[in-house]
């Protein structure tokens, strides 16, 4: 990847050419290509992307981040957060704000259909952080998730064998959000 970015910086590769090379890494080097979608097919899987985003909204991979204030920030009541202050942001709580996501504990992928996102604050959904410090790999992660899910959904049926309420109570809020007792799912070959 560093080589590709160096080539782009030197003017030898365009952004599109870098993207095509990355697609080659992701989709051309695999044993059975017929079972995996192409990059174009993945881009067409809009509802699967809505489902993934809704999962990330409810269970963000990184539930908490910190940022250091680099210029004074005025907040309500005339108070100011001074430079140098470290501010903690609970992505998990931001993404469960009922003002942006009514019925926040309900799984509803339709929240992420394009017309349902109009007017929503751009930082209301930020599972990979946001702004200049966001995760550089978020687009790759989405493509990877779609690819793996397509393969699994084509080959297996899924059945939850765990109570969701129990899962809610056993989440570990370390650097990466994860269930402390795993996620129990029964897979049956198709």
C-alpha cells in the first residue's frame, strides 16, 4: 500500500488506479473466485451496507475515543473548554441518541437508506471516528465485511442461540467493543 501511495504522490498512479490495484489484492487473489463477489457487485449491495452500518451503530467497533483540544471550544452557558484538555467521546452513546436515531435500541437498517440520512448530523454516525482523524481503513473494512458476509450467507443459514438482552449486559468496553462471552450462533450448511 505504501508503494501505491508513493506512486500516486509521484504522479505515476491516479486515485482510480490505486483503487483498482487494491481491488486486485482483495478480489483477484483467492482460490475460488466464483463464490466471492466482484468489487462492482459489492458496490451494488446497498442494503447489506445498511445492515452493516446499523450493526456498527448499535455496536461500534471502537466505542470510545479521546481527543485533545487544540483551540478553545465555546460550549453552552458561556463556558469554554481550554486548549490542552483531553475530551472523551462515547461513540456508543452518540450513536444511540434518540434525537438522531429514534428507537435507538431497535435494529433498523432502513435508517441508512440514503433518503433517511438526509438532514442527520454528519457526526451522529461515526463508528470509525470522524473528521481528519477518522480511520483510514474504513472503506476497506466495509468491502471486507461485505465479502465475508456474502460468502457466509451463500453457504450457511444462521440461527441465534443467545438472548440479545444477555449479550447487551456482557459487552466489554475495552479499546474494541466485544462481547465478553462471545456471540453464539448456529450455522447450518445450505
